């Protein structure tokens, strides 16, 4: 019997979060069904509001006062007869969270099953990294129908002809009677495959029609060119190092921001030096066979260079929980994550919140980071609710409560600086002055 789409999905999740990149593109689900699944949350009209005795997060702590909302934004003008007047004594306002790395909303199937989870967890902004263009088009249509998170979609992902995630895609069991996947099923369709400067020139015109918001480059074990001669590594590597800066330059010329998947510390440095805007992972979420923590340890010099160039690193530490590892390896990965986070913090390297957890959201990453203890809670909340939303949508005024800022916030029953579990008990969700209700 053929396996169910969901069974195939979770088989892949046992290997790596990145393998969810294209899995759901083949699942049968219509946009109409997905909309029906996601309709449990509704958005009311934009209201005028007076929020008395408010306490709102400013990136360091909580300020106190009265806030006013009009036309979906905060205003300093007192509203004589607000449509909603609330006394928030003893409650706390936090800007909505953002998820900078996931794959679960990049087609209709995923949107229908996971969009609700974002609203449930107070995640109003997200970036999906690597979706097949047709699937992304369907997801865009659903995202435009609100309510749901505001999403950036990545439908242009570039790897080599022996690069990830081809090994996993080609190894997938299509089920009884279906043909075995071939390279041409994915080449320059789900993925753009580039091995030479000549191919870059030939294939670059394929990028614009994909209408991508971001461009993603796959870099893996760039310091080990000898692996390209190893049949076991076929489909598991990434772009040749010399192509990375050229592709990034092309993307920036066309106004695209560049994401880079990185595995090792060498990949980290290559991506930074090549001009990547965001790095999709903290190195060391998984140790490849034969490598130890040393291969993934970020040096203070590399962190300083990333800080100088304002290259942001998406944390994605919780993705390590997707891998089956011996207990001692799990402990080593955890220690390395803490060390790398501390190194980046000391250098002032920008950090963004992202989980790469297909069946989760940024809330899972926030809790995992809190458990690591490398960053204080105020810093974590700032990254989650201020820095990451602003990085995703830099032209919008998000994560703030000043006049002119979008009136989007979560109402919490207690101070999240004392306990992040309060984020599982959101009392009110407001997006641009509209109350998001669960039906």
C-alpha cells in the first residue's frame, strides 16, 4: 500500500527539519479546504480603543500608561468615545511574535493545518524558506484572505546538482505503482541547480518569474571539496563556495534579500563574507558523521565580521530535537548551541527567532532558547517580538507602541519576564486594531 502523505512527512521530519522543504508540495489539498480549516479564527473590524493602566514591553522591561488606538495604529490623541475601553490593571502587553524560519505554511495543505497554530501561539509574522512556486502561489492566495500570519515566501532556492535536499527527495518512496523520483522532477522546478558561472548566467532569468520574496542559498560543508567525489554524499552537499558571492551579488542587484542555509563554521564564514543577509541556522544543530563540535564552533572573529556586516543569524536551535542522536551527542550539541549564542551575543551579531520546526512555531524556539539560558529573558522577548518582526517587514512599524506603530499586540495575564509559559495563556489577540477571535 502507498504511504499516506502524513506518514511520509513525519518520516522525513525524523531526519531533518529542512527535509520538510518540499514534502507537502505533493499532498492533495485544495485552497478551499485549507480556508475552511483555518477559519476557526476570525478578525473583527478595526476599533478605536482606550487601554487604561496598560503595561507594554519596550525591549527591556514594561512601561506604564494609557494607550489609544485609532485606524489600526497607536495614537497619542485621546479618544472621547472609544469603541472599546479596557482597564488592564495587572495585565501585560507584548508585541506579537515572529517566526523567521519554517516550511509549514508554504502551500495550501500546510496553511490549512498550521495557520491556526501561529495565531494560537501569538505569532503574527513569518518567513517560509523554500517552497515550490505553485504551492507558494496557493499559500499566498490563502494568506491574503486573513486572518492569519503575515508571511514572506521563498520560492527561489538554489543548490548544486549534488546538493541538499536532493538526496532525501530522490530517496522518497512514491508508493505502489508510482514512478521513482528522478533528478529532472526537481531540477529547476522545486529547486534551481547551479554548478558553474555559466549556469548562473543561463538560469538567473528563472528567478524573477518565481515571484519570491527572499532568495535562499544552500551551503553545506563548503570546507570539504573532496566530499564531492564521495557517492555517499550525492545530494547532501551545497553550492560550490566560489558561486556563493556571485549569486548573492546578483540577488542584491535585483533587490532580493539573501538567506543562506549553513551547517559548519566554515559555511557560516563563507555566507557572511559573501554578503548573505540572514543565516538560516545557528551552526551545530546536528553533527555530521566524523565531525565534532569543533567543526561548528563560531569564532569570535567570525561573529565580529557578521556583526560588522549586520548579517543576522536565525537561531533554529529547537531543530536539533528532530534528530535521533545518542545522549552524549545531544549534550554536546546543547553545549555548542550555548557557546555559539554567547559568542554571537558578545560580538553584537543580530539574532532572529526561527524554529525550523515543521509541526511547531517560533514559540517552541523561544522556550528552547530560554531553556538553554544563553540569553536573558528580556533579550529573548526583544528578539522574538521586536527585532524579528522588524527584520521581516522593515518598512512597517512593528513591535512598538508609539504613535504611528501598528496596533498589534498580545494581552497576557502575567509578566512574561517572570515565566514564558504565560504565552500559552494569551487573553486577547489584536492585529492592526482588529480583535482576533477564536470561533
